[in-house]
């Protein structure tokens, strides 16, 4: 059973240590037991690059969306997101959400953008990838008001408390853990990882950011999701093999378009 990196930004990885080859990044991932990665879009201007990576590599899927902090580019509309999501390489809408840490002033525009993504996900029938930072209550409120559970999705790079996780789970969302869960200072987050139901857990790198221990402080890459999986497996009291099987099944359940792509390419997918 292969492991999945459920959230990374392949297009932002510095390829210099990999002889300038994206193939080398993916070869390193395969050598670490990773069989699929989801390359997540941050802006509509980036969409073409992300889609090309997915089209060029059977083990890569793509999303489409505009990060809550992205400024100065094309503003998404429901119609545009639905149109882009129709591409078979696109398995999700996002990343989207709210980030009050880096933004100031009236953030109604950020909330409006978030609602646009949720409405597009519901119309397109594709799940959401949610980013939230210093905006817990507004994020959950908007998810509830917009009936985001109809589309489903994942709280990516989760760093909040158990109450937030529980409310997201109640909406129908998955919880994804990044390298942060391995940090010495993250005991509160590790307690959340112990409590999340196994059938709702995903693991990710968010590469090139947030490299896990023992690579903390270095550029991240999909291969390092194996360290995240090992940590979460220990917290859940299960073997790495069992955690791998569970999170991989969870990924393809949440993102069926990724499973369809693999089947079309003759690659294995859990039954």
C-alpha cells in the first residue's frame, strides 16, 4: 500500500538539489513509499502550471483555487471555478478559507472569496481544501452557513484545538496533519491527532514548507510525509503500515477523481 501526500506545492519546490528535475522529486517520493501527491493551487495564474504537472505525472493530481492571502491576481467567480474544476486532473477546490494572521482591516473580501469557493465546490461536486489561521470561528461559521458539508473537504495543515476539530468533523470534514505535528512544541496538536477518528485522518507535507522532524528547518518535499505518517501512527497507537492503509483509503474516498485517474493509468487503488 502506498502513502499519499495529500497537500503539497510541487511548483514551488526548489529543483536545484534535484538536478533541476521534477522527476527526481517524485522519484525520491516513490523511494520513500509515496505513491500519490496532490499539488494544490494558490492562484488562478498558477493554475496552468499545476495542471501541467498533473498531466505530466500519473502520480500527481491538482486542485484549483485562490489562497485567502493571494492579492493582485484574477479574482475567482463561481462560474470560473466550476469551469476549471471540470478538468479531469482537478480533484478539489482550493486551497481556500480565511487567514487573519497576515491580513488587516476589513476582511469581508476574504470571507466573500471563501463563500465563492464553497458555492463552486457544491456546484462542481468537488471537495474543498480549507486553510484557516487565526480565523477559527468565522471559518466554521461560514462552512456551516454555506452548507459546505454537501461538498465535503479537508481542514489542511490542521493546528487548532480539539473543539475546532470536532466541529469540523461534525460538518463532515477530514483533518490533515502536516509536519507541525512532529514539532516538540506541538503537544496540544498531538492530543488532537490522538482523538481524530481514524477514518477521517489525512497526512501531508505542505511542501516546500513545514518540513517535519528530523528535517525541520530544511526545504520540505513529498518524500518527508513518511515522517508525518510515522508520528501520527504512533499517536493513534497503530502501525505505520496500518496508518498508511487507512489514510490512503481516506484520501481516495474524499478525492474520488484521484482514484479515477490512477485506475485510468493502470495504477493501484485500494478497493
